[in-house]
């Protein structure tokens, strides 16, 4: 099976996980710069500013800031048609609330996008990928404040205007729906720059922050459409489908509410309005949200052009005894084991068929082009003495998922714009801060403590993916 000629094969990274150079050329601190490294199953700590004696893996990343010309050359060698990365907000507005952008930061992305175009690689750019300026957290509490909505729109307008002739494909907020898991400090902090205080209702704070984000997203879409009709602005969700644990009707209703709770974000970004169930739920729970009529009008004017999503794994849920009438979903406590799918070393369920399900589910609901902007497996790689990496497990994961995507394209008739696996090259893991949780086609010599030459080596999967691209997905 093949994919269409114009299909965007590529790979993805995010600025904060790769660039390093965390205080170079006027860059301010971002939320990623105050997170320490963790192990396979514990959480990164969020420190109060940068503390001496702590290790912050994002500060150096893989030094993509300085080594990007060689890296992009390697991406071109694989045959990438596109390359997904993000713009670090704190390079452009170091504190986040300035009027004027930092020209040195803007110049860096000019050079980066020019380098891509040298090889006819189309940049796909995320505006906010877990890296809000830290000052916006300390000063305003992140997206719990309407002020930060304005700061984000100001940033987005500056970069979309600057790069409109270099970047056609944009995404607003990366995995905006991770914060469905509002009891996990990591998700609220990375999505929204929000930290929960004693006695606060985290769920209510999440709905407020996410509301300001969907309004910001709509404003940015409207702005971009008016600026330049060539631009395509997408939303981006983490698509982990939630299956019912059994055929009990209660489990089905619970799973349905879990899906509604995870995907209302894209419902709003695509439809331009809130789903009715959510406004009823928010009212019944007395969340007291600042959602104005003017906001609702803005949502209608900023519907996205396409939907980008990450796909790593599927979830499962079951109703509890004495479930409330809302089947209220709390991701931290409501997920159950799925005995039909295996798990990665980090406990992520490996479920290729879930990708075909995801594509069908979104196609049925949204009727928009879909873009698989992340898919991959974090694994321990071994560099041999002759500098090879035999990552057959990675090839298998990607092959199995691409097969399902091709079935969705060819047998289900779904419009899939492209596929950018996570990650183009080894980078710092978002959730653990490890480098040993590797995703790339290119091995980077660096360990979890920050030691290593930072040299790059092609893995077996590099050559495999090169073949996949050159045969348009025929040779898996
Ligand atoms: P890491 C949770 C669930 C699914 C995807 O993740 C997630 C997360 C948050 O960690 O994040 C995305 O590095 C994210 C990337 C991230 C990648 O998946 O935690 O968009 O920034 O690196 C893989 O193993």
C-alpha cells in the first residue's frame, strides 16, 4: 500500500527538548527550564526557579540550537518532506509580557526555517509546546489569568507575521488535552503554566485555563486567516482513545464521558462552540468560570483548518460502583489495565490498531484533514563499538502503526496530511527528563546525567525510514 504523492513524511521534535542554549541570545527561562530529571516511573520535580545543585536536562538539550544545520542535513538524507518543531516563546518574548520581540530569537528561527527550505523540507510549527516563559507563571499564575491569553496572542501574531512566507503549517497548543489529567502537576504546569494551591479545585482551574487557551487559539486562527490565506492553522490533541473495560452499559457510558472529557478541547477548536454536556457539567459542579459571551463569539470566528494529533497508546476505563450521574472522569484514578495490549518499558500501552480507530473516530466527528504529528516508542538503545544501533523494536512499532494508518487512508478513505514520528532525533523526554528514553532515528551521545560527546549516529531505523519514505510507504 502507498500513500498519496503529496503526503508529508517527516519527523518531530519540540524546541525545549532539543535546543538547549537555555539562556543564549537573550532567551528567558521557560517552564521546561525549572524541571529536574526523573526515572522511568516517577515525576520530574518543578523547582522554584533555577536552583544550584539541581540538574535541568533541558538547559543543554541536545544542543540543537548550535547543531541544527548538521541535523537537518541528516533529516534531508532520510528524505523528510516536512519537519515539525516548535518556537520557544521565551526566545521571542523572554518574560512573555514585553511589547517588543527579541530580534536575536527571531533570527534563530529564520536561520532554522531557511535551512529546512534549502532541502525542500516544509516546517510544521507548534506555537506552544510545553515551554511558556516562566515569568508568566510567577507573575500571573500562567493561563489561569486572562492576561496570559493576550500575551500568547501577541507572541503568536509576532511570529506568524514574521514567518508567514517560510511556514505554512501551524499548530496552536501542543496536546492541549493532556490537562484532562488535572491531578498531575506535570500536565497543568507544561500545558498551562498552572500550579495548584492548597484547597483549590484543580478541575475548575483546569477548565478556566483551558478556556483561555481555546479562546487564544481562535484569535490566532482568525488573525492568521486574515493575514495570509495560504496559512493553515491546526489544533493538536494527544489522542489516547479510552476503551470501555467490558460490554457493561455503565462501562460504555463511562468510556464515552472519558472521550468527551479528553476531546472537548478539539470539539471547541473545530466546531467553534462548546459541547452542551460540558456547560451543563461545569454549571452543575459550580466551577464559576469566566466564560463571556464575547469569548463565545470569538470561538466561532476561529475554527481550525486541520487537526494534528499525537498517538502513542490507548487507555481503558470502567465505571465505579456508585458512579454519579455525570460519570465524572478523573484520569488520575479512572484508568484500568487492558490485558489485550502489551506495554513499553515505561508502561505505555502499545496498540497499533488504536491508531486506525483514532483516525476513524476523528474523521467521523470532525470531517477535517488529519495530521499524525507524533507517534513513536521510547526505548533504551545500545550504541555498538562500531557506532551502530540495532533498534528493531522501534522499526516494529513504527511499521505496525504505519500499516494501520495506510489502512485508514486506503480502505477507510480518510484524508491524512502527513506523518511525523516522534522523534526525528533523540531528545530529552518531556515527562521524565531522561535522554535514555530514546525515540529518534538518530542516536545522540548523551546520558541522563548530561555526559557525552553529543555526536550523532544513524540508527538502523534511519535507513529503514528512508526506504519507507522513498517507496511512499510501500516498503515497510
Ligand atoms: P515522553 C503524555 C502522553 C502522551 C504524550 O513523551 C505525551 C505525554 C506527556 O509526556 O507527550 C508527548 O517524552 C509530547 C512530547 C513528548 C512525547 O509525547 O514523555 O508532545 O513533547 O516528548 C513523548 O516520553
